[in-house]
C-alpha cells in the first residue's frame, strides 16, 4: 500500500514546495508595488517606502534621478528623484550622486511628494568585479 502512495505523495510535496516558492515571490512583488514595506510605525509625516534588493540601472545626474529595477527579471522598479537632503552611501561611505556605480545592489527609501518618488536614502554595494579567469586543467 505504501508503494502505491509514494508517487502521489512525492507529487503533492513537489506541488507544495512550488506553490510556496511562487507565493513568496509574488508576495515580495506585491509588497514592493503597494508599499507594504513602508515604515508604518511613523504616525507623522509622509509615508516612507522601502526598496530592499534592487539593482541600479541608471544614474541621471543632470535631472538628479536614479532608475532602479527589482524583483522578477528587473521588470519592476522605480525612478527616484534625488534632492540635496538625500543620504547616499556606497559600502557605508557617503558619496555624491555621480559616484553611484551602475549595476550596484541598492537599498533605498522614498516618499511620495508632489507626484514624485523623492528619495530619502540610497545605500549601494558595488557590483562584484569579474572573478579571475579559470584555467582549464586536465
């Protein structure tokens, strides 16, 4: 009898793991798009929204903007307006907007002001340099 249940049981476990993985990914996307990552404990001032694992796609110094992509294949993201009050750092060291490296992993917080996503803070980690070439050994 156990032999007859083994196949369906394995399929059921695989389906459960797949559903949990897809559900968690969808939860992260919805949380980002709806601002669930915002600092809800603050009862005063504008609502701050957190972006946690984004990639810096582009820095526009002339317009003081950064483009971030995040989640599923870089399909979701945000364009943030940078102001003189925006805290920007790379590996914990304060830098200017022009010093942000494209491709960096970014954590940012912003708030909606006048229809724009105004950055409060941007914290970046530069992309890993290409590793040394591997020699083929036989």
